[in-house]
């Protein structure tokens, strides 16, 4: 086992009160990310944050490590703090953003008797795809962390935050620029191998999952998966917040963490949404996109045909297919239509294909471009499948011309 050396940073003047451990996001320092939250909690908690290898005050960069090994390194730091508090082997509260949240999940799984509660911000039980993390690791090893500044600024902050709070954003981006390239790359590789989705049910401790509604890196669906997967979870979504909630909304985050650690019920206001509100908001967003892509007539017919048997299925499709996937910002609707057409051709879903041919036209594809998709499918899916697709397309186009 390779356990990295972790450096701690005390963010409260006193060690009185419960121990609350704060974990960082990739590319940030704990001070830049958590200082504004800490200023609001320091009179009630002993706040100790930690820095990733090669980040912030932690200039220790050794061999690579897994997320589980990173969590062991954090626990080693915490054990030292607890010993100084005359509480050897005691429990502690935890809050972490992004990879810091992933470490929180790992601690909850590997040391369930040590973490009394956890607030997990802008994270996931699996974050991204391994190939993407490996590509990023190699890019940073080759060019250094400054190469990530532009893309990180887009991921980290909600629209308008940079202009409203330039001093906060600048501090975080400076921390990224100063991070060691090898330390950054090693964290990327640790995230590539992290996936505890099938173990969430093992977690008993109270978990508060906090999502940003503008977070494309770890969208609210990932936090919802955590909140629903653990045995005692709650989800809060913050409006006008992206990936660094602790820096973007410190007052709200501090209040939520304080309520969670103390056991007080969470209040939902105009900038907070609870689990049922979240599902409804996702469903509503999905219905908007569904109508824009498929057309009001189609959706109205489908809705009028819903029965007691099919109602739950229809709500599932609208919430998760349309509200979670089609609303993602990573691809435009033209691209999603091309992918969908190809998949339907390959699987022989002819009724759905006819529906999505009409949707593709609504999403801006021309008939000539649709023909190109079907020609491409002939090579990679099979000529008979493409032949059927062309026949269906001719029928759909003729019906549209006659309408």
C-alpha cells in the first residue's frame, strides 16, 4: 500500500468544539477553497483542512496512489490531530468538495466507526470516465497545471461568478497554477480508478449531498445518486453554483454544514431545494426539453395515453432520459440526435427511429445530414439495418411533406 503524506491546515484559532475535517477539490488549496466557510464556523468547530499531494502547503509528491490510499493518508493526519486533542482513535465530522468528497465516501466505507457525519459537495461515487482522467494526467505532466486554468475556470464557477467575485476566483486559479504537475496527475489517476457506486448502501452515517445546479463536472444527478444510495442521505441543490460550492456560496454552505453536524433540520429557501423538489425540477426540465425535441403534439398524445400501468415508467423516462441526459451541456442537440439515430438503427428500434427522425429535423439536422448518418451506420451497424432505416426515413419524410 502506498499511503501519501498529507499536510493539514488549521482554519480555526481554537481547537475547542467538535473536530470538522475539510477536504479540497483537485487543483485547489484548502485555504483558497474553505477560508470563507471557515470564517463562519470557526467559533463553533475545530477546523482542520488538508491539502492534496503537490497542492497548497503539501509539497510532498511521491509515488502514485489510489483513492483508498489517499483516504488512509487523510486518516493518518486526523489521528494525529485527535491525539493532540486527547481523543486518540476518536470520531470526527467531515466535509469535502469534489475529490475531497470522494475521499469522504471512502472514509465512510473503510472506517464507518470514525466518521460521525459527512457533507459531500459537488462530487460523485464515480466521477468522469477513466480515459478522460488518464488523458488529463498526461496533458498536465507534459504541459504543467497552467494548461488547465482556462477549462477549470469554466467548470469551477457559475455564470457571472468571475466578474462578481474576482478575488475569490483569482485565489483559486493561482492555487491551480502553483500546484505540482505530478501531484495533480496522480490525483487524476486515483480518480480514474474510483467507483464505489455499488457500495453506497453500506454507509450508515448521516450524509448531506450538496450539488450546484450549474455544475457540469459533477451534476446534481451524481449527488442525488449518493443521497438515495446511502442509508441516511439528504440532497440539497444550490442555485447559481457550479463545482466549488464552498467558495461560491460560503454563507449557505456554512449554514448547511452547521445544521448537518449539529443535527438540526435543514431549511429550504429560494436558493436551496430538497430531494422531492429536486426530482420535480428535473422532471420539469425534462418535459421542457422533451417538448422542444419531440414536439407538443407528440408529447400531448403520449401523455393522454398514460395509464396506471405506464405512469411511473413515463415519469422515469422524462426525469432521467430527458431531464438528466438531454439537458447536459456537454453535447449540443444535433450531436445527441446523431448518436440517438445511430443507436436506434443498430438495435433495430424502428418505432423509436421514426420518432427520432422527426426529432432530428427539429434539432437542426438536414435530410442530407440524416442520410449521412445512415450511410455511416451501414458500415458500422450493417447494411440490412441501414436499408431499413432508409425505408423508414423515406416514409417519415413523405408524411412530413404531405402534412
